[in-house]
C-alpha cells in the first residue's frame, strides 16, 4: 500500500541536512475513499454490559459505548471534512527539517511584532498538533496590544503526524528535548520559552532542566515532584491529589503499560482499523476531560476527528505508541529546573501534583495555578480560558527577563 503524498519545497537554496523546507500536505483522495470504505464495512462488537441512559459517566465503565461509537463513525464517514483541517495546517505554515537523521515536521506561526518571544509548544499522546491550531494566531498576533506576542513553533513528535517514524530505538524524551533545541536554534531562536502537557510536559521539563542557557522559562501542566517524597506534611486536599495520581497509574493506565511493553502488537490493530484507532483515542478523551457524560460536551467532533484522522492517515498507531517504550517512567529523579516556571493544574487531569511536591523539582516557580475547570486537553476543552492562563503563565516567565 502506498504512503500518503507529502510535498516539501526547500526555502533554503541548498539541500544540506540543516535546511528547512516548506511543507504542504495534500492527502490523496484515494486515501479518504479508503477510510470511508473501511468505516462502512467495520465489524463491531455487541453492546457493553453496563449500559446506562445518558447522561451518566458510568456509561464508559467498560470503554467506549457502542451507540456513541456508531454515531461518531457515521459522522466521520459522511460529514467530516479532512480537507478543512488540511487547509488550516497549510494556512498556518508547515515546515520540515532533518535532525539527527530524522525528518521533523512543525508548524511555524510567526508574529509581526519585533519584540515577539519564540515559543515551542509540545503535544503528547493521544494528542497532536491539532491541540494548538486554534490558539497560535492569537498568540502570534494578540488583539490586545498590551499582552506579549510569540513566534509559535509546534513540532510533531517523532513517530507522530507528519514527522518521520523512527526506524531504530533511541528517540527518548531526552533526545527529543535536545532536538527541539536544535530546531529552535536552526530557526534563529537561541533562547525561547516552552509549554507542554502530557509527554509535552515531560519534554518541557527536560528542556528547562537540561538546557537552561537556551530557555527563558517554561509553562507546564505536568509537574511531578521527586519520587519517594513524603506526603506527611501535605494538606488533605494536596494529599488527595498525590494519591489520585498514584491510583491512576495503579488502576487506570493499562493503555500505557500496553504501549510501553508491546507497541508493535497494538500497532497492527490501530494501523489496520480506523474504528480501532478511533476507539483507542476516544476512550482517553472521554475519561480525561472535564465532562459529565461525553467529551463532546466540551470538544467538537470535528477537532477530535482531526486528531484521530492525523493518526490514521499517517499510520502512526505503532510509532506514536513507542514513545512509551522509549521513555515510560524515565524522567530523571535528579533533574532540577531552575529557570522561571509557571505551572497550571487542571481539576480533571490524570495527574495533579500540589505545589508542595512540585517545588522540590521546579525551584523557581513564578506562577502556580489550580484552574477552576478543565482536564487533560485544556486547549480543546476551554480554549479561551486556556489561552488566558497560558498568557498569564508566559507573562510571569517573561517578567523577570524584562526587569
């Protein structure tokens, strides 16, 4: 089976390994037709045995409810438009460059302001660059002249989206962080700010800890403390946060253990079946969002399908899972972050850490916020509130640099 078509045009006159190439995507119509045909002929299991009428979050106790999946599969096949998302990516500005032998794809939305700050925004799993397409314009060209502007760089992780799929082991989060420094310097940004959640939060933490000479500061929604830290002196609500994070990894993280130990095995199902890929991702969007019954209370079906379609059309079910094999539970316990740091904890995220624990690792917290609402995908769940919080965090990071 042929690979989807991708077009790259050099913006440098040379084609050296360090060249940056303009990238436009146009998935062949045959790939869209194949997706629709597979959706039409999908074989589905019987309904779950814990059926409850909506609204009720317990409807998802055995995973994605059959009726919800059928509705979404039908919408994906008949009404969803990949071309709309494809055109949006091309409009923002896409590029590719080779780093350490691997092609890295990224969005680059520059600002017209001469004092704009370079900012790299890193996604995680089961997210993608789709998490940031609705906010980069306002970050680059804010309507309020008194708020800071940013040159936004949004890379696709190795094995995700339009980045290459590694053919050998070794692309750990540490190596990705190092690649991001190379990428930003290649774009002319020797010093920059960084934001991320999920794996993006791990990579952002590593950037701040290992490359302080290049980092103005970081903002993260993932801020683990030091392993083995005592919970004795925590307030009751703080201890509850820490214990919930522990419970998540003990009882609700089977997906992570599967991808950390057997990414190739699950990859066959995800790359062969669009319904399988959809259900694998939808399950997490449902469990990890701040909703009562369905993720579509907060996230549009189109944006979630943009994300899932990117996984499906680029056949990254296995390659994206391998980040768990490379880096699961591998954040250096001795890593300390001394650059200015903003931290936001969302109430329905899968891991929340109280400041009393986070500050053992992040030793220069300039803003710590417990958001009133939101989950693991805040830029999609509440984009306006997320943008305001991100701005506040980045402003706090930048303030020491401008005094």
